[in-house]
C-alpha cells in the first residue's frame, strides 16, 4: 500500500479467492504475471451495492493521501451474474442503500481508530464459529419475475452508472468481466443480468467480456480450483 497501485480488482468471492490460498487468487496472479501492484477489493457474499460502497470508501481514503494510484490505474470489476442481483436486493434494505447517492463515512480512516473493537468481534467469531455461523446474510432466492428482481435490475443500472462516473472522475480505466453460466444458479436470472450488462457496456462504450464458468470450471465445484482461477486470471 506504500507503492502506487496499478490495478484494482472489485468483486465478490471469486475475486477474494474462495476455496484457494494465495497466490492462486486472481489479484495475486495478475500481480505476478504483469509485475504490477494489484489491490484485491474482493469480498465474499458481496453484491454490486456493497462493491460500490467499498470503491467509494477506497477513493475517499486515496484522496485523503493514504493511497496513490498510477496515472493509468485500471479498475477491473468482476460481476457474477449468478447471484449479484440477489445480493443487491438484500443490500438495498441495509444502510448500504445510502451509497447510491453521494455518500461516504470515511470508513478506512475510522477503521484505524476502531481496530480494538473490530478485533474483539472477530476474535469472538473465530473462537466459536459454529455458534456464530448465522451472523451475516441469510440465504434466499430471488424470483426472476418478482418485483424485487425488477427493482434490483433498475438499481443495478444506477450502480453501474455510479461506478462508471467514479472511474471517469478518478481517471480509472474501467474494464468489466461478467462470470456466467454457473451450474447451480438460475439460468433466467443470469440471462437477465448478462443482457443488462451487455446493453450498458454497449451504451457507454466500456470494455466488457463474458466468461463461461462451465468452460473453466473443470473441477465441477461451486467455486473454482487453482487451475480454474489461473485460467480466469489469464482471460482477464
């Protein structure tokens, strides 16, 4: 973090590196193959609204002088069409909805002052994971034709525009990767999400690519194995 950042990678568990260890995660492999400084902004279980909030807070932290970007820093936003709309619908009912507007709390600066409390919380979770397993998001299904799904699509478009505008304002080279065709996710929901992303990318002339997960997930797991993540990082 003391050196200029070349690449930001934003996304969910696929970006964080679920089910594998470093250096097999996408960010580590991009850093190694390109000899660049890569910041991993992946967070398992997150959706587009959380990711927008995280990006805003990172930019506030950067603009306060705690991080530096290169003049050609890339922002790679990895979108998982398998459940990002579902996550977004859940996030919308939390305080994260404020981030759709011009909002931040200077989170990372405050984090410095509250690490003691955070450490107490995480220590409690880690020492008794079984009894604390329900902390966080509850699982549920988003019906493709439901009002919630239609609202989520509209909200996604607003978030897309926000991330696009933030990229332009902060001189970030935005690239979007859509992960789709997951073996156990709703085909209808993935199709709706994929179509919306394609429309938005075409409208705003943004570099976008789609990755068929079934073609790189030879291990047939819910997430990828080391070879799958390597293939995904090569595509990116």
